[in-house]
C-alpha cells in the first residue's frame, strides 16, 4: 500500500497533477487529480511521502544554496536551507494590551454535548467516547461550557512596516481582537467541556492544511481529548484515528490532578498540580505550519494553592494575580520581501525565523505598573531556542525570581536570577518586581542565544536581540508575595523500586532525510509501547549526535529527570529541572533518564520531538495505556 502510494504520488508529481504554487504565504500543493488508492492517508505515510518528494523535487526559488556538513548527519550533502532575511522593522511601534482578557464560558452549546460523538445529527467528528465523564461530573459537578473556533483572521498586522495579512487563530464567538491568542482561566475541580469548531477556509492558499487536532499541553486528559495527531478533522476530512469527519469536536477537560484514583484528596494528588499550560494544533505532518500560522493559545490552571488571588484573605500562595499575571508567547517567524509570512513545509530542515513575534507582534511595547508581575513565558516554536534576560537599554541585566518551569511551580523560588533558557514548548514563570524602578524606566526582554539553523542553538552573546520593551508608567497597589515555599514535589519511589521498574530506550536520530525514533518513522495506527494503567516506567531518551538537539515532549503525565549523561559523564541537573517536567531538552551526545507514571485514563498518546520541523518529518511515536 505505501509503496503504491509513493509511486502514485511520484507519478502525479512528474505528470504535473501535483503542482506547487508560490503564494503570498508560502508554498502550497495544488489540488490533485483523484488517486487510484481509495484511502490516501492510512497513517500519514502518503502525506509524508509527498512532503519528502516536494523537498527533493521542488527547488524553492527563495532558497539560497549553502553547504553545511554536520558530524553524524547522513544527509551531509543536503545543506540546511538559507533564506533571504525578513525586511527590516522599526522597533517599538506596537503596544500590547495592559492586561490579558480570559475567555468567557458560554451558556449552552447547540447541539448539546454528548458522551459519545454526535456524528448523526450534530456534525461532530468521529471521536471516541469521553472517558469517565459521568463518574467525574457526578463527583465534581457539571462542566463549564466553552466554544473555540479555528478561523482565518484576514487582517492581522505583525508590524506597521508589514502589510495586514491573513493568519489562522483560535477565537471565541465574541473575541478580543487585540489579542493574538486566547487564554483560558481554569480551576482544578471544575471540569470544562470545550467545543472546538473548524471554520478554516478549505480552499486556503499558502502553507499549512485546514484540518485541526487541538492538543492541550500537558493537561491530565483522556486520550480522545488529548489532540492526538491522527485525530485531525475538518468538515470533509477525518484523520486515520477518527471514524468520520465533522465541523467540530467536543473536548472533555476534567481538571483533576494526576493520581485521581489514588484519592490522596478528592481531586487526586495536589502535588501533581499544573499551572501554565498551552494548546496548539497537532495535525499529523502539519503541526509546524499550522502553528506558525497562529493556531495556539494559553490555558492557565489554578487551585487553592496557586489561586489567582493575591489578597491577604487568600489561603494560597498570594502570587501576583490577574491583571498582573501576564502571558507572553515567543515564536520565530520569517517574512518574504513583501513582508508576508513565509514557511517551507517540505524541507525537513524547516525555516528558522529571523523575527520573533511576542504575542503576535514584532518588537512590541508592554506598559506595566510599578509593582510585582508574574510573567509566563512560552516558547511557541517552531524551532528557535531562547536564553532570555531582563536588561536595561545599556545591556545591564536585572534580576528576577524564577518560580515555575513548564506547567509546574518549583518547590521553592529561585531568587536573584538573571536568565531563563527555554526550548520549544518549554515554559518559564518569573516574577519581576517593577516597584524597584522609577516611573518612566524602560527595560527589555532580550534573547542572547545565537542560532543560525533549525538544528540547534549556538553561543550566548551579549548584548543580544531586544524582543519586548517594558515601560514602567503608573503606580498600582501590590499585596502579592513570593513565599519561600511554593509547591512540594510528589514523593519518589525508593531507589530499589526505581531500579526494578521497566526501562524503555528511545534513540532520536536521522535517517534518509527524515527524523526517526529507534530507526522508525511515525505510524499513528500502531502503538510502539503498551503500558498497564497505573504502572511506573523509566524511559531513556538518547541522542547520539552532536549536530542537533531535540526538545522531547511526552504527553499526558509529568516526569521526573533521574539523570543526565552528557558525553559519557553524569552531569548535575539545573535547579529548574529538579522538579516535574513535560519537555526534556536532549542535547547530543546525551542520555536523559526520566521516571514516568501512567494513571487514571487509557488510550493512545504520542511522544515526539517538539522542534516542530522534526515532529512533522516523522520524529514521533504512539504509545498506549492499556
């Protein structure tokens, strides 16, 4: 089947039935003539074959040829692509909103949500039934209802020096259009039922694909609501792990702690709580281009400890709270000579952006009050890594307090920090005390980590690139605190118990121009591991090459790093890595040993490199909880 598919697609490329159009937004495969094979996407192999053939057969006119040989690269003769630079922009022309606007729930959804997919009368795609829905809502109460639409917003302006242009975003029925990305405020113990509608133009031009599969990274979520890559849908297309297309999909987010079945509390283990989560499109083979187009947002999760209440009456931590709790996303982008967003989705090296959008804007300004802020920093990809500093205009770095990594509060704050490094999909929560500065003070969030290819970053070099300007422009009351203890870590099993757990070894490498795990490409229909529900395992993540790094994401549960072995030497963990993690930045040559547990739900989940280029070019696998 796969060889016939490949031959069929090759023939159509040669015959011209598959074309490539260069649109304002980038490359696009033109509509094909009908294929002889009735099912052209059994597991994504056909789509990947086309992407690979496109990379080989179609030479992009925008590409400037260069050669770069990397030790261990089996594709030494194929250099990473080099693109013309984006047109210059004047800094500090755009202003971000002074506070984020959280999404509001809706009173009802039509048709009404159901445990099983409403494929007959409601045009819902063919998902699996919501696991434990009646049990959990019976214990916790009815879910809050939300509606989110994937749409093309026609007139977004990344910068006044660039034209207004279409982007793809998630938005509510009544969106705040000053925000590029939506933000949920959710609470543990309050389930959510979110209807996500696909309203993307099915005849779109440019890169990307108008199907969606929305992954809420890294909520403890039933598999049918996880946003599995094969669960992509549109009104006329269903992914290989769905049973039918549809115009929407209902996602059940129970908002329980991992360890619910152990009943440490009625909600599970509060030491497993998450805080800063995000969601993004995860469509098989198209995560990078769809996310580059704009399909991502934040999901902030609160509980009695991290409560979004800084007042003296609060029994929680009293961390800086809304509107002084602010989300900041950083994403690398590249623009063509006309100032329009560009991406090459065919090349397994992808496109490294030379502009960084912060909340959808290039070099924006955020005006802040003279008080403490919680800044939630997200690397939204697709490929660039950041080492971020807070600095004055003259480059003198300023201190802040580091309180959270990925979705997790640290056990104790790391005070007087000057930098945070985040790979793709990593998050860092910091608290900046702007009360130290006179009104009118100008500060900058600066990236000092050099990077010239999508493969890995280079050296740290001052003064770096200023990404966001902060101006202290007003006073405001501040009763927030950053206590010396944040959230305790869950107790680990004993060393003897850990030594007895099953060990799985996963080697992340490159073969034939594609990215592999244990020498295999992704197959979303076949699990590479089947794990008993509730079991512990140790996973060894291995990168044998020093030519690239891989930010590895394991869906569903947080892990604990047991050790890092770099170039044959065990190295100490950084302070922010000694807690719980969901992204593990794997350098090379290196092995990271991670302790995981698989609780409360069953079904299919993926592991993948979160360099979205590597993920789309097959560095992903499916594992199941059984």
